[in-house]
């Protein structure tokens, strides 16, 4: 994964993101923290909204399989487990996920990265979202859904 | 055009090949769990459907569209419930 451009925000100087605004009115503004968090959350949720954001590499899918097997029932995936597993995904697979989505939605991705002020973090979140989707898709079907189907008059 | 018809139309227009592929992928994963013990009818329906989704792209496309329609109706009924709670 490529290096994130570092944003140096020194009070009174222009923000290094290139917006032309002073840093304390741009990425140096602490009020932007909420927007940054939201932007990273949006990157994480891309896989929920876009079925194209899916892992394809066999080793990545095998990793999702192992994590799903270790989860009990519909348990949430621990954040540290997800982060470690996402970091273990092959760089080419991670790059493919990011480049395909960002090519399909270049303006959205650009805006999201700008708001997050950290391209690398946005990429990591998108990859974590794809991994989480693969894990959840491999959890056992809730029995109550199948029972409902058994009882339906077809 | 009535709202349910509009929902069907929009759902069909939004459906892309990745939605169809996802239906097939999920069908493949569901197949691994089949049959469900003690649930023969459900297992038979799901086995037939997963096989059809894998072999017939139009069937998979229809499932994908219906899933979106069902989701929209589910969300819509949730909003109605919420509105009634607030009114009460």
C-alpha cells in the first residue's frame, strides 16, 4: 500500500493538503475530527453498499474463512483481529480493491481521502470492510430464518 | 405507476453484474450448509434455488432484484413502525 501523504498543519500557515486555506481553518481545525472519522467510516462501509468491493484472492478468502470459523454465532469481529488480518492481506489484493472502487467513484474517493486527511488510513478501512464482509458472509445462516422457510406454505 | 411497481422497476435498473455474482457467491456458501438437519422442506427449496442461481444467470438476476425490493419494503415498513411509535 502506498504511503499516505503527510499533512503538516502548523497554525497560521497554509494547509499542506493544497486547499489554499490556512491550516487552522482546514486539516488543522480540531472540529474536522468528526468529519475525518465519518470519512473513514464511509470507506469501511463501501463493502456493505457495493458488492464489487469483495476479496477474490484465494489466500485472503481462506483467511476470512478461518476467522469466521473462530467466531461464535453472530459475534462481532474484534477490531484488533480485523486490523491484524487486513494487514496480512496481500498488497496486490488490497491495491486491487482500492483501485477498482476508486476508479468507479473517483470523485467520492478523492473527497473521502481529502476529508480523512490520510489516504493510507482510508485504504486500510476499505480493505477492512471488504474483509469483514467476507467473514460475515461465511458465518452460519441464522437457524430462525431457515425454520421460517420450513413453515411457509409454498 | 403504483409505488410497488416503481420499486420493482428501479431495483431492476440498479442491478449490476456484481449483484448477480454476489447472489451466486452467497448461494455457493449456503450450499455448504445444506441440508439443514430436521428441516427437509427448507433444505430442498434452498438446494434447488442455489443450483438454479449457479446454472441460470437470469434466475440469479431475479433473486438479486427481489432481494433489493424486499430490503426496500423492509426498510419502508420499519419507517412506518417508527412513525407510528412517535405518533403514539
